[in-house]
C-alpha cells in the first residue's frame, strides 16, 4: 500500500530510514558499503578498492534487481548510496530505494516548471538531508527519512536562462552547487549554501557580472560550472572545470583569452576565493568547455612525488597539473585534434587562426561534442592510467551569411566521429590501449582494485573489461547507458549498479550454495 500524495512512502520505510544520516567527516574516507558523493569520494577517481568481482569471475555476474523509474528520459545521474539506501534522480524527480532489493522507500517530484529539462547528474547527502537541484535552478532540501521538503531556495534566475543539473558537493558545512546556461550575458557562477538552512555563504564568478570594473574576461560571459568538482582536504582546495565563453563560438565579440572560461580553477571552499586557474582553451571559439572532471591523484611524476590533477578535456587534450600551484606538467592530445598551432610555455594549446569559424566553413577536430564530454573517467592507481570515453570526430564550423561578418556562428556536430575507451598513461599521455565503443557513449567509467573496468558502449551494452589491456570479459544489453557505474559491498556481496535508459540495474555474483 502506498500513500497517494508525493512524496510516496512505502509502509515500513520510516523504520528502515530511522537511522539515516551522513556525517560529513566520513566523506574523507568513505566505507565500502557506501557511495556517498557524486564521484564516490573527493578524488574524482571513480576507483573502488573492492576485489570480490575479478577478471576471472566477472562473466558470472547475474542480475540482482532492476528499478523502473517509469521515466522516458535517460538516467544520467550517479546513484548515491548512504546507509543501505540509494538515491537516484532524473529532472524533477528523486527516488529513495533499498540498495539490496530496489524496493522503493519514497519518491519526491518537484512541481511542474519551465526549466531546461536536459538531464540530471545526481543528489547529495548531508546528515539527515538529501539535496536535489532542479531544471529551473532551485536547490531543494528533503528529509532523508521520508522525502518531505525541508526548504527550497533559488540558485539563479531561470528567467534569465539559468538551469541546474548539478550534483552538489558537500565539504564540511558547505553545500557547493553550480549552474548551467549558454545564453549571452550570463556570468558563470558557483555557490556555496549552508546545508542546514539554505543560506548563501559565498558566490564565485568565473566571468564577472555585468558592470564589473576592470574585468579581465575581454567582454566574455559564460564559464558555467555544471559538473561536480573534487576536493583536497590537505590543501583545503576544491577544483572545478568551467564552461565555454559566450557569445558561443563568436570570438571577435570578446577579444583576448577570456579567463576564466574553459578553465580549471582551484578555490578555497570556505570563502570561494580563487587560488589559481589554468585555461585549457584560451579564447574558445568551438564550444569546448573544460567542465570535465578534475581527477586528483598523489603519485610520482618524473621521479618526484607530486599532488597531481588530471583532466581529459573536451578540446581533445590531456592535462597534468600540480594541484598545489596550478603549474602545468604535461599537455598532449588523447583524441583527434587539428585546431591548435602550438603549446605555449604555460602548457596551453594555442588556437590556430586558420581553424576559426568562417563563412565557407572550417573542418575542425574535435567536433562540437568534443574529444570527451560530461561522462566521468576513472583513474586506476595500479596501472597508472586515466580511462576515458573518447571520440575522434570532425565538425564544420561556420558563420551564417545572413547575419553579417560576425553576427552568428554555427557548427555541424559530427561530419565523422568514432568512439573509444582509452587508457591514458598519466606520466606520458600515451595511449596504452583503446577499446572501440561505436559512435560514442554517454557512459562513465568505473575501475576496481581487482582489475575490472565497467562502462557502456553505443549499442546499449554495459561492459566489463580487463583494466590492464581493455579486453572484453562480460557484457549485457540494457539499453543506452548514460551514467557512471558505481559499486558497493553489502552483506558480504559486491554489487555493480548502472542505468540503461530509465531503468537502474544491479549485478552481483551468484551466492554460493549453503553447506548442509
């Protein structure tokens, strides 16, 4: 029996959720029975220490359960797991389900709105509250026990063109949320809210609000921060990628490099103050944001232990930075590129004027979809590889004649494109192996200590690969995979969870028969 009003609560669910709660301190070292934040932990590595599922037994995986959301849209969110409960989202919706059985505990549906329903990245949990961002750029706090609204605040003005698909990042008593929006004159913003009350603590602008004196952006706006960042507790710095400048593609309207668009920025999470910035695409004219995940790794580089930041960026280049200072250590392509004429002394690819949009069109690689995009990579410490869903693609960039010399620019997304899963050696940028996945996939990547990589291809399969060489070990057809797989251990059993279309699936190994 279910209540008729939203949120819907299954009978008995309140007892199950009575002990719900997440101490933010546990995010520093999450337990194996949880996936408490968008990336699983603060590093963004999406790597699990679990070893029950191995290259030798992954072919035995069997379906444990499937949860039907009833939504026609694709699930793009990473499931969040806290205290045996999974929270999964689509635009305007969040479900709490039992991680062992997929039994629905409650569901909350946000009221009908005019926001941009492009997809959703996921929820966040703080103590006994669960947070949902909305297509009309609101932040809603729900009671984790029953899904009832505790508060609802505006992140940004949706009437101006902002929306939010962001999975918030919890750092101590800060709930950090970004927004999206490609309309002109929208400054890129990241906000920190008090997780108890919804009060704004600080706002960071990647491009300045209109009227700001002595702006360094060259007249550019944009630079939205729509993918969840990462955090180093030792340095007390969070890292986030920023979006493309606006007007989109139209470079002559905004001269100069246009910082801090298409950049990786390091911020103090207590104040929002910028510590450093690195621009992946100076003066972008191809819609290649650098919002992709800034992955953190403590590893040796050129014989010296370093605090590293790795990013496979949408512009087709792989970057390695010292995350303490922002100094570039390596820049090299990981996908088809032809747009840069050189790498400058700061490690930035510098645009080739011959590849700027033109009336007769310019064939440019990557295409507008990028060498990669929102789909999360995974860093495997054992092999020293960042495993990335990549595309070798070409697009035609042009100006439309009816709008004058610089009135409006456009792009053909894909004259040609082919998708691969690529394992990039972090010290050299060399591709150790690649696995063809068709025309490109929306799936993120998960690696485990046992040497298994999980992802999806463009044919609707979830894949289990050998991390050392990319060989296929297992697959199952589930429909279009649009999110990043997660894994956890409950009751001594390891589960792997991923979405296909609007359904969330969980696999596990068969249970051994009980001894007589």
